[in-house]
């Protein structure tokens, strides 16, 4: 009799938990979600987007999935990550008005895992992630994220004027920096190892997982394993001018850009390669070799994670995403000019000339809202959904991923968290595009960072930097922003100016009210 009662109770519970056959099917087939994010990587750096750097594992994702041509970020590390995490424009206060995808997916049964660069406050474990290991801060020494030298080593190179970088292990925050005992520690490898270990640990769980692997490569400082650097020792001796031309040609051959795209001119202030002395060329080529080695090692890590995913039998039901947080970086915080890039004691950056090449064919770089700063590669592999080896011209933004996850899983966006009212996401689901269907796109997209502003509606884009006036471009005809049309179309410029001003005012209002409605 008791067994019959238990059976009836179980049946009633099953019906209550699954009110319709379609809901049951969604519950049973919710995919795992695996997100790889690169840091400060240019549009054309990886092989499948035209680069010469060896990225066979990322290229495999592209061959088995879908490459996007028109995806945007927020030009800078922190804002872009907030947009990805919450589905909201970063001008609304980043994490103050939105829920992270971990906070959205965990209530419906997802295991939520993260490793790598967080760059928000407070810790990931305070924002819905079950487990975390990585850099809570913006950038750190790859060999030794702390401030103290290990026995037998020199003092770790650090950014001038900056204190200890915060590190997190699970729920513990290391505010004074993290000094790993193992001298073979390297952040890219450590993030990879943590991801692989968590996949192994939870391989037998029935619940799906979302894992966010936020690499710090190839963000400065330029640190890489000697054996990886050796692969590129001679690759960049011909310089950034030749590299831009070579990548531009390869991008056309691969179908990443169309033939009508024009290569933007060399960035102002970057000298012609042949005007450099032999010594200067050698030093510059060495910097790019280390940068390439950092991407190479990240690709190796992605390969290890994907191999583990397959080994535990979960690769066929996993949505895999690869993207970058902004364009390549032109900053030069070289606090150790006497030490070449690579070892723990150094702190060097790749510089404007190579950043210009990494963002081929687009203009400018990280921190600016011209296309070189905000357009990024994005690859999506989802077996049975994305068609292998295809491209999408869908206009999108990092804010689109939270709505996409919600549509895929049936999750709801919470109205409040910890008694804090939230605003809904700003993005538009990418699911139709993943399935190869046409769909309505954003009526507009807007940006602002440190005085650099932009608005895009349809093919038209209005953009300015802190020290320049508005420029207007028709991206359908001029995707690399070479022909400013503001004098010819003042009415379009006025229209987009109003769009941007309204967007900016709404964002400021949200920050002041902190999500109050």
C-alpha cells in the first residue's frame, strides 16, 4: 500500500514539475553551454578569420559551426563582460541592474561554473556561479599574478602605478595578490586545467551545465612559453604593413569579408615598417611573436577542454561559443623596457602598429568605437542546430546572449535579486540565426566608452572619439569607415544623434534608480 502511495505521489510530482509535453521535452533536452572568451584579441588574429596564428582547435569549431561577421562588443574589457553576463548595455551600471546568465540558469537546474577573468564586483560566486577560479581583476602577470617574487625568480613584472591584482579561488578573494608555489604556473594553462577538472568532476550529473572560460590571453603583459614563442620567431619579420595586406587577402579568400571591402589606412602615428631600423624591426617582431604564442596557447587550452567534453560524452549536446571582448589593444604600458617580452620579470605590450594589423581590415582599436574597437569574431558550434562551415551576417551584440539562453532553456529573467529590482535585458535572441533563419534585428545599437560614442541603425553608423566631432558612415557601402558622409546627410546624422542621446539618458536614469521601476 505504501509503495502505491509513493508511486502516486511521484506521478503527481512529475506532472506538477512538467505541466506539458513540450515543457518536459525542453527539460530533458536543455543543452550544456560552454563559452570561451578571448581578451583583447583582434578581428583577424585567428586562422578561420584570416590570421596566420596556428589555431586549429578554434578553426575546428568554425568548420563544425557558424561564424558571425557582424557581432559587436563594448570596446573595453569590463563593459563587454558585463554586457555578456547580464544581457544589458553597460551604460546602465553594469552589474547593478541586471542578473547574470548564471543567476538565470541556476534556478532551472544548471550547474554554473566559471574560470578566468571576471572584471566585475564582487565575486562570481556572489552572482550565481557555483564554482570559480581566476583573475577577479583586469590584468595580471601570467607567470605570477602576485606581487612577491618566488625563490630563485626575479620580481614579477607589474603595471606601473597599480597595486596587487585580485585573485579568486572559489569563494575566497585574494586582495593582496596570488602567488602560486608552482613555478610552471601560467594563467592560460591554469584556467584550462580548472575547466577540464570541473568537467571531470561533474561528468555524471544529470543536470546540464553552463561553463564560462574567460581567458586573459592575449591581453598584456606579453608572457608566453618559450616553445610557443619559437614557432613565431621569424613570422613577423616582414612587419605590420605586409601582415595587414596578407590578412586582408586571406580574409577575402575565406569569405570573412567581401571583395568590396577596402583596407583601412595605417593608423596615425604608426610608422611605415620599412622606416624602422633593423634593431627596431627585430624588437617589434619579437613582441608580435609573443602575442601570437599567447593565442596559440589559448587555442591549445580550448582543444583540451573540447577533448574532455567529448571524452565525457557531452559534446553533442553542448552549445559552444567563442568570442572576444574587444578589438586588439594599442596601449603601451611597458614598465620594463629593458626586459624583452616573455619572462616573468617583464611587463610589455604589443603596441599600436600590431594592434592595427590584428584588427584588419577595420579602423582603430580597443577603447574606441570605430569598427576596429567593437567588431569581434564570434563562432557558435551547436550540433544539430548550427550548419557546419557557414557564415551569418546577423547584426548582433554581446547583450544578445542572455535572451538567447532564455529562449533555448525556457528560463525567466528575474524581476529582482536579493530585494534589488532588476531591469529586463536589452538584447535580442540569436536563436533564429543559429538555426539559419532570417529574423528582425536591433532597431539600433549604441556605445560609449571614455568619450568615444557611436550609434548604429541599419546600415548607418554615427561615431566620434573624445577629441573629434561626429562622423557618419554607410557600412553597407563603406564597412571600414573611410568615407565620412556627415556633410552629405546631415538629417541622418541628426536622427542618429537623437537615438544616441535618448539611449544615454535612459542608461543614466537606470543607474540613478539602480533598477527601480
